[in-house]
C-alpha cells in the first residue's frame, strides 16, 4: 500500500531524515516513536506531501508522490499536531468544507458524515462553533475532516497531546476500527499510545530507524525492564541502526 525507499530530507547542512526505507500495509497501526527532535515530524510531513524529499521515493499503490502528488494525496488523510482549523466555523461547516475541497460527492457526504459522527461521538459538537469546543472535540472533528474522502491511509502527528483519558479511549477505539481496512501511521513520544495502539513500532532517533519492531519485542529486548526504560536506553545511546545491529 505504502512504500518508502531511501527517503532523506536535508535542511541546509542538517539531515533531518536519513535514508529511511519501510513499507506499510492494510491493518497496520505504525507508531513513529522517538524523542523530541528525532525527525518524526519531518518524516510525517514528507509522507503527507507538505515537504518534498531531498532524495528517495514515496509510493502509494505504485503512484510516486514526486511524479503525481495530487493522485497520491487522494489516498491520504492527514492530521497535523494540534489539528488547526477555522474557529468561526461550526464543526459541521468545517467537515463540509474539507469534503468540498476533496470533491466528495453530495450523494456520499451524508453517509460518510454519519459514520464519523457515530464512530467519534460527534453529534453534540456538529452545530457548535469550533471556538466553543474542547480540545478533545476539536481533535475528533479534525479526524472526521481528514477522513471524509475515505482515504486508505491516516497519518497523524502527535495525535493525543493534551487529551484526557476519556478522550483517548474514544480516539484509540476509532483508530483500531479504521485500521481494520486501512493503514495508520502516527508519530508520538507518548509510550501509552504506543502500547495501546501500535501493531508495529519504528523507533526513530537522529533521523534514522533504530528498530522496526513491535511493542512486545521492544519490551522483551531488555528482560525485566519496562518500555520507558528500553526507550531511554535505545534513544540515549550512540546511534546503532537495525542493519548495524545485525
């Protein structure tokens, strides 16, 4: 579904992403896990088409992002950190605005909206202005807007920052349901999200993939230690990529 090949991004002399290669398939929830400054957000922005790579390829079902960006982006729903949106719009107006930008047919809009309202528990938020909503509701409205065109891949940057436990529960359940038929890629430094959501972890530091693994395998790599201890050990040590470890 998604294939990343030797992807790099430079900002002047700084190489923020370094020769990253991986594939993502239907049914996977992949967390890009790493400390602040690891390169997670840069990678997310490359995958979502906001940034262009210095080198390498991003392929969505064999569509090369660099060659046909519009066609590639039809496969993607993207939610940036803090879900920016127009505060004076109602939640319904914002979702409809996103649907119109994505050329969602009127005949399909209502059924897609109803599915979002049910899955994300949005009924009471729809008529209210974005400025009046809690952070949890705004976040869920952002998800609905990102998915209203029925993409195959949902990409999110730090999606649960600031959410309370009840809001996280709704979010986690929806993401797991979406991943049954789609693919989810999210960046985070929150270990709780990784343990509760991830089917796969790409542990990233200094723009490189250190480990391509699962929560269980990562935890068991240091028997008797919790995930936080393993994370600190791997991301505070000198860089050793997965290839070098073998």
